[in-house]
C-alpha cells in the first residue's frame, strides 16, 4: 500500500498520507504508549458518505466533475465536487485501483500544473511551470523564447538518467508531466539541439539499408524507395527490420550475438540461428510499453563488444538495471537504423505530424513568435556576378575557381577595413583575433573527445560543425565537422603576409581576416571540405 501511495503522490495526488504501522492487525502491532486517532487522509480509512448520499448519487457527481475539469477557471466548482465525493473516492484508494485508472476517474484531484527543472549543457538550470497538457515541443518553444534563441524546430527536451547512463530525446507530442512521473529524483531534463530528430524523413535511404529492411515477414525482396517510410507510417503494413545484435546477459557482463527481428508487435530474437519461424522467436521487448535510449557511459563500463550501444527501457522501470535490455550494434549505421525503426513502429503517423506541422501545434508563446526567414542550404547554387547580370555556374571546376577568387576578395576587403580602423595597418586588429569567441559555434579549449561527444549528442547529420582551440598549436584552431556519420577534424592555421594576420583552412590558398569570415565562406562553398557547413553545434545557457 505504501508503494501505491507513493505512485499516486508521484503523479500529483496531494491528499494521501500512509501510516502502515497503525494499519497492521492488532496482534502484529507493536505496543505503543500514545496511539493517535486515525486521520482522514490515511490510506485504509473509509469515512461514511455525506448525509443523504449513496454510491449511485456520488457516482453521478463524479461523472459531472469530468465535465467541470474541462472548463477553464473553474477551480471552485471542481473543488466542491472533490470535497463532496471524498468518501466515495476513498473506496478506489483502499482497493488500490491502478494508478492510470485512478487518474482517469478523478482528474480534478490532480494538480493542473507541475514544476520541472530543465538544465542546459553548461549545467545551469531553469524552473518551468508545466501544465498537465503541455507537450515537449511547447516546453522547447517556451525555453527558446526565454533564451532568445532561433526556433528552427531542432530543439529537443532530453530525458537523462545519470545513474543508469541513459538518455533519449522526447518526441514533440509527449506530455512532459507524464514523462516526469516515470523518472527518479536523480533524473533530469536537458535542453539541447538535435538535428537528427527528423533527418530520416529527408534522407530515408541513409537510415534504412536495403539489406536490413523487409516489407513483411514473408517478403525477401527489396522495398521500393518511394514506399520505404510509408511502410513504417501505415499501420496496416508490416515492415520488419532484421539483423544481428549483441545482447547483454541479465546480471552478467557477457554478451551474445543473436539474430534480431523488429516488428510492430515487438523486438524478437531467434533461438536457432537466423530462423524466423514462430516457434524459434522469443519476445525480448514490447514496443508499446518501452522506449529506446542512447547509452552515455561508454562501452568499457558494460564491457561492450563495440562502441555502438543502445538500450530498451520498459516504462515501468525506474532504476532497476536488471530490467534493461542492453544492445550493441556492429556499426553506427546499423544502430541508427534500429533506433529509428523503433521510434517509427511505436509512434507511426504521430512522427509524420510532428515533422510536417510544427507551427500548427498549440504553443504557450505563440503570440510572442515572430516570422523567421529560413533558407535551405540544399537550394543554394554557385553564382557569377562579375557581369551585368548574374548567372548560375554549372561547371564544378569553374565553381571552385570562383570560390577561391571570392575568398581572395574577402581577404583584401578585410585588409582595407583593418587599415581604416586600426592605428597601425601593420598590426593585427585585436577585434578580429577574438571576435569569433562571441559566436555560438566556437567552444574554446575543449578536448577532441568533448567535441566528439557534442557532435554525437546533437545528431550526426552532414554539415554539423563546431570550432575550438587547437591543443597542439596555441595559435591555431580546429574545425570539427560531421560527414556521413563520421567526425573529421581540420586544422585552421594562422598566416602572416605583409604584416597582416589571416587564417586559412587550405594551406594558404584561401585566406580570411577572421574566423567568422571563414565560417560564412564555407557555409556557401564546400571548398576543400567534404560538405558545406550547415548546422552549428551550439550550447545555450538558460
């Protein structure tokens, strides 16, 4: 009964106090000098109904209160209904009605809003009052407004469990209060960018290799590219993801390589090789009551065979490690495929709605929002404006030549500005040497491992980048860039020519007066990089 009471209090029920000692049978109860009278709020107390009231009349009052809670600013009427039906409600408590059913029967009993604390990457926290119907997307929009950030639909609320070493990004439609009810006191919410959240809609073939996806259990052929995502979103279809995964044995550090099958009904493993016959398939986890998490503690803690771990955590599990399903893929693409397929099969069309209509969803700060112009980097093309009219450059070699020429022009323009704004044109401007530190994509003296972690946390999409100080050369900088789910590092070296200091990424071929000009140039031109700079890896202080 004590556990039941704690569950009710965990989801906002304010009127329960459990005194298990007084509720024991007389022969088991220890002798005490001062025995207090039973309180009205004790779990096993069943007070009589108000005069003239029966179970039938109070049931009608309960049904009426369901309509009252839907009306705004109706707290007095709801409170009156709650007070009148107190004795009737105690019957559900004493009988230990399931918490989910109890909340559905008595919604007026629970607080209309709860307090949560959201943390940023630097450890700073912000307290937010969250209504019961507030979704993760709404909380993100509120924090974006309060932090004066650009709302580009890439912000996420992260459920972080430090003791378990797990975290996941909440889906935009999830109710934050419900998620918090399943978290322990050590768990917390993080506010972070996640460019990878809906990337599978834009590039599905990157996430679902043909050899891992089948249309249905009986089909061995490949899926048409146009139907790949529709098979996951359509509830009448039966897509299947199959392949080999390492499964950690419960309570042990050993791992076993098994053939796995992910379907709408759950995740299965084969007890006989790669056989998918029903008698050889064993259910490992149900999708409806579970969520997929990323493992943040690294492979050494769990003695994992590879670094590509993920975990399936049942919703009812709070801190019991033995109930976690620790899995390990053979490469990053395979892990991404399994985790993305899990989300699609669990939420289905809801993910499509979250992706297509973010502005149509209810927002607590919609009247503060201002229209923001967005430009798709994929629609940008190389242009030549040397003549009277501009033209599109279709020849790749000509485009590279134009990019180099443009870089030289930017360098000369910066030198002229230095000569005008600096007392001595031979001395480098102090502003250009430190102005990059004001940019969100610059992270100072962080280590190589930290830059890897930040890129992975914000989604390994093409063009995600950050700049940092070089550890080996105090005068140089490093560009960390993600391309094809691989993280690469490019050194930015200082160059001095005719007393003018500049920075170059390609051994002096293209030079820039400061790092801001360098970043802006490579956002428009690929140059020597494998792809353009598209998404800055940022950390916002709340």
